[in-house]
C-alpha cells in the first residue's frame, strides 16, 4: 500500500476497502491502532535569536524501542487570547481570527534548518542546527515560526492488500496510525528586546474541578489576563503566594504571550481556598532575556 503524505494532522488514517460496502454491512471490527514515535524528546523547549546570537542547536532523542524517521520543518502558528496555538491552516475560514493572523511575522524566510529528515535508532539522538540566514533591511520587532518534528509512519504501516481482502463481505478494514509531533517556538529578534508585562483583571473563581484524578470538587482558581506591555513576546513563570502564611498556593511555568496578541487569559488552580484575612500576591517573572527578573506583580 502506498503511504499517503504526512499532513499537519496528528492522526493519519489509512483505509483499505474489502469487497463492497452495500446493503446491511456487518458490524465494524475494532480498528488496529499503532502509536508511531510517541517517545520523542526535544531540548530545549524554546529558541531565541538576537543580534548577538545567530545560530542554535536543538537536540531530539528517540526514547522508543524501535527505529523512527522524523520530518523537521518550520511551521507558522498563531496564539489566541485563550492560550491556544493553532497552525495557520487551522485558522482558515475563521474571519474572527484574521486580525490575529495578520499580526504574525513569520521567521521562515530568515531561518535555515538542517537536517530536514532523520532516522534514529532506539535510544539515539540527533542535533538539529538552526541559523539566521538573512535579516530584512530595516526589520524591527521579532519574527517567529515553530520548529516542528513529526514522525513518519514506517513503510509497513497500514494494511496490506491481502489483509484488506481477507475481511468478510460487506466489511471494511482499516488501521489508525497515531503520528506524533513536537513543536517549539523559534524566535528571531531584529532589534533590542522590549520585555514588559502586566497582570490585569485578576479574580478568583470556584468551579468544580478534579485536580487529583478523583471526583470533581469546588476548587479556587486564580484567573487573570497576562498582558504584553512591551513590543517583544513574553515568556516566564507565575507564582501565587499567600502574604499571610507565605505559602505558595499556585504556580505555572513557561507561560508565553506572543506579539500577535496583547494579552492572554491565565487560569491557575490553587492548592486551597484563601482563608479569612488572606491576601494573595500574584507575580510574573521573566524566563527569557533576564531569567528571574520580576516583570509584574499584583496584590489581591
């Protein structure tokens, strides 16, 4: 069977029909499901270039028990105000997203990536090299694309013609191969970073949540807008602390806000409901240009 080309989709569906699909088909059998490359690791989780840094390396590692082949590409993705990150094809036909899409500056034309395809034995890794090849004259701000590593199903994936034909009449046979991918942002800054942030509209909500795999229960959740005040993207960590007891009630690591949006909504479950007299401090610290620097703070 010829293997279809990979798309941006996570699941690749390979269908091989039996004889016919006419009246009164037999009950469909359970599909065979194969995970392909679900043990891929990548480091670091983010790459940033500036006027002093024009090259970088990313290391990918096959943690699985079988050889795997990977495609490596730059893919443009946009961030939505709710924190979702969508590939550009996923935004098509959604006019409400056009103002966000129009703000994206792609780094595809300024970054070179090598290699573009690799095969790794189990327990082995490979270095991927990225380099800023050119900078448009007068360029300011930053551009971004996402380095995306996607597994390619092996030639044996799917059903053979013989296996498909072996089914009962009026029965369709198919196999689902789950294709795994990892994507990390690659940011090119053309000018000095302008990293400033603000915490806005902070309040507590009390939804029914299951935070430990057990039955849902009333849970205190800190909700706020993390706003990008400067022109550069944000990347950092949030901590929520009780000023009364000094204990950390909630935290989140590696939160980003990209230039195509002004702010995004953050929701962080707390370990307990604030008690009488509790005053909460919400902080956002940089983990990008100046790791550990306090960028925003709000007392609630």
